């Protein structure tokens, strides 16, 4: 297995005043480069906390996390932010587009934090390419209010791809979409995984979404239900 992600005995406990709230209780997991994985569980199962740790948005209380052979368990906030910009992309249920900016401007935003230092022309060319990849070649100048929900999510996907991430996290990416549009978006993730080799982690409570993954990892009460979490 060409391992990209490895977790060993990850715990996460939140300290609420005098109360300790354990959310992750010893998670060990391996994800291979190029996998399409669904992380599935009910509300309160710990899947969002696990995604936040995998996505370097949070850090574990204890345990080890290796991403592309980098031991990032003890990284601070600035180091995690640099790693996110280099390696990771995110798509969320609520799209998170800035309403007064065009589709092109929304897609360009992550390049402000990129280490590539592209010229303005190079940046615009890449953003247009990303919009074309998600089927929005003619919608560069439209603001979010002029786009359907499915089109807004496509813009969000293009934005997540602009820094050419190795891993794409999609957190309930179809939660605000109708069933037909949901299928189109999920097929797009499958295509990105198949054609571009991007490792994709779908976070969901919906079995219909999980069916688009090659492997489903079930969470319950802060623990994985799949033995070892191995592919």
C-alpha cells in the first residue's frame, strides 16, 4: 500500500471547565494515496472531529498522525496552516462562497496564501481551468446569487482544487442539494479521484453518499467500527 495518511491511537478530549469530554477514544487508521473513502457516522459519532484532525484544522490530544511521511502530531497552528495550503482542499455543505465576489474571484482566493507566487495571468488561467474542469467554463463572472446550488458547489470544488491538493475533504457536500444534483456532484468527486488521482475523503451520515466511495469507514462513539481502518 502506498500509504498517504496514518493515524495511531488518536485521542481527542475537550476540556469544558471542570469537565473532560472525550470525543475520539483511540482511532488508528491508514488511507492509501489515491483512495476514495467515506467516513460515515451519526451526529455525535466523532467523524467531524476526526476530519478536523485529518484536515489539520485541529490537533489530537494524544496519538500519532503522519501525512505523506510527515509526523504532524505536534504541529502548531501556523505549521498546520502551511500544511493545509500545500496538501489539502476542503468542500463544505454550505459552499462558503463570498457573495459579492464572482465565481472566478472566489476560486482565486486560496492563491493569496499559496507559496507558488504565480503571476496574475497565471492565477487567472489556473482559476479558469478549474472552473472548466467542474463544468462552469462560461460562468466566470457570475456572483453566487446568480448561480444554482449545484453551480455554487461546483465553484467551491474548483476553489478547493486551485492549489492542487493531494487530499480533498468533502464534509456533507450534498447536504444542501436535491437528489439529481447530488448525484452529479458525487460523480464529479469520483471523476477527480479516477482521472486526477486525488485522495478524497467524504464525510457523511448518508449511506447514499457513502456508496460512491470505494471504502467506507464507520464511526460510533468516538471509535472506528472497521477493524484497523486499513484498506
